[in-house]
């Protein structure tokens, strides 16, 4: 129950009204997701340890403990989510813990210089990880995503999955991981 509550608390429904934008840059039409590459010495088990270490209780008996499905953007609660809403889906279930983001990004060559939040005079960008897989699976997909909010033209705002990595859950005994 504690695990389910942890997941549910990271994905809360928005109670405030927001602008809904139909956007052509949604994941449904995006076929250019690039693969993530581990830095030297990093393994799948290191990614799982990082996720578990910061309170994301998603694994049990060396398997996924819950379903991690795509969610509607309107159900994603992040720092700037009260500003607008995109009429699209997020690939997988977001991992909403800044410490997990910082730890995971250090595991991948492509993300070395990535900041979770970036700002210019007219745009705010928010980067986050999400996971997709079914309960009982011994692997899952890890995605790195970007939400871009353009203050001058809401139609230029978008969410895009940039990178992906298939992560296998180590099948050795839990205490050996």
C-alpha cells in the first residue's frame, strides 16, 4: 500500500483550471526518440538503485510492483503545471523527485549537462524522467522528456520524449543487487 501511495502522490490531478492546447509535437507523432547510453561503469542495477534510493518504491521481488502506463499531461503535476495544459499524453509515468533526476542524469553520456529547469526570456523548459512497464515485468522503459512552455505563444508550447533506455531488473537475489 505504501508503494501505491508513493506513486499516486507523485501524480496528482490538477484542481485549477488551465489553458488546453492541442499541439502537433505530441509523443503520438514523435518517432525520433534517441537511445540513452550509460557512462562507463554504469549498469541497469545502478539506475534501479537510484530510483529506489530516493523513495520511488516501484520494485518488488526483482519485478515491477505496479503498472507504469502513459498518462494524460493534464494529470501531471510539476512546478509550472498550473500555467497551462497540453492536450497530449506523457510516455510512461513521471518520476517526480529532483534528487532522482540529478542522480539519473549523471548515469548517461547524453544528459551530462542537462538541467531539470531551464529559462529564457519567453520560455521555461522542464526536463523529467518517466517509466513505462507492466506489473510483474523484469524490465521497463526509462524516458527523458522535456516540457517547453512559451509565454509569448502558448501554441509553441510542447512536450517531447527525447531519449529512451530499456532497463532490465537484475534477477539475482535482492540482497546481491
